[in-house]
C-alpha cells in the first residue's frame, strides 16, 4: 500500500492505495547471499498491478501465510527499492510470511516561496525537512493500515513490523498513536481499561524490528518504554559507524541517537533486545546492512522465530558505566 501521494493515487476506501508486486529472483541464489552479501539489484520487479482495497482484503484474508510482516522504508528510498527490500525479507525470514510494504513520499519536492527556506537552508536540510513533513503526514495512513491488517489477517495470525531509518520514526509514531487511543478508551473499570490496552497494542504490533533508527532519542525512549509495558516486543539493531544517522544526530544536536548507539538496556520481561551490528561487512555508509548483509538477516530471522539471544550469533556486552553517557548492556553480532 501507498501512503499520501503514492503512485496509484488516493484509495476510495481509505487513506491509502494498493498494488500487487511480483518480484523475480534467481532461485539458485542463497537467501542470505553468496558470502553473506545480498544484491538488491538482483531482485527484479516483474509486474506492479494496481488493485482495489477489496482485492487486497481478499489477498490478505485468504493467504496461506502463517504470519504477516509489514515493512516501512526510510528516508529518500525509491519506490522500487522498498519493494526489492521487502522481497529480500520475504525470502530470508521465512516462506510462510505474507509481506506488506507501506510506501510513503520519503523524498518529495518542497513547495514553498519562503526565501529563508530556499536560499539559506542546505540541500540536505531541505530534503530532510521535506521528508520529515511527509513522514508526519503519513502517521494516520499507517495507523489505518495497521488496524486494517489486524482486522483482515484473522485472529490466529501474528502481525509483525519491520522499519528502517526514518521509517522507524513513522512506525513508532503509529504505535504511539495506538497507545494513546487505547489508553483513552473507556471500559467498566480502570483495571479493565489497562488490560484491554495491553491486549490491543500487543495484538496489533506483536513483534517490531527497528533497523538503523533515525528517531529523536527522547521519543525513542518514551515510545519503547510505554509500548513494551503494553506487550510489544522489540529488536533494535544499530551500527556505531552509521554515517547517515550521524548526520541526523548532529542536525538534532543530540549527544547520542538510537541509529548508532545503544540507548536502552534489556528489560526483565525480555521485550526489548539491542544488538550492535558494527561488524556488518556488506553495507553502504554503514546504514543499509539490515537489507544486504546475510548475517544481519539471519539475526532478524532468528529473533522473529523466537530464538533466545544466547542461541543466536551474538555475544553479551556488559554495561559500561564509565562512559558518558553510560552504555547499557546489549548484544554484539558475531561476524566471521
């Protein structure tokens, strides 16, 4: 589905439009790449067919897939690359998953006559500001989609989410919106309201993977803490060498950011895991490792399937309280 200003125009049955993508890939190529390097351009979009919301509903409702995974791409991502990335995840994570891609205008034109904006701001700042405005405009469509998927996927199927870069900011905003909606609902008692909120939020977002998050640190901490208390499970993957989120960190003037730092430590309930992927070998600007590095893809697959961190390709890193700010305990990805 496409959010506001998507390539297929507005959907008469909601704030999104729909298309069915068919992606070709060489079946002999390993799903985790040759020598753990997955080539994005080796996935070719064979067809892209606009469909109605009713047709999309039938596809989701009648799919034999055991689980649904929704992917939200990041800043300045071409439409075709978002679909290719989703195809990589469809192969790598498990054949029994139905993958839905939410696309949004992440690199739009800025329509303004302001001299200050057009003459003073840098090109990077202009582009980033445009995308961030569109990201905020896409929160309601993504929240709509989350409810739509949950309603049509059936009660027996888990619905999971995966986001990259600024897409994490968009997804966490949608989760935050649902948290507030559930907290504002009225039931027979405060206890019943709290129990229903936990059930509803976890039901819509059972497992969430946050890949190279380009998110304000305070917002990341707030939404993660609040939604973990309501049952959501998170895998946060970062790379301390990530050059793209470092630009964003400097722009926001933050000391640390979740795209290249461990922000939160492990929870006693096991609902939050932080993994450093500093050793990922196959990446551009140390930012797209989650899509093209086979070892990182295996880590995500195992987490989705409920494998405990002690049984994955990880080593434990203890809290470093001597650093300023302190670095919480986390996991380090082991790469040969």
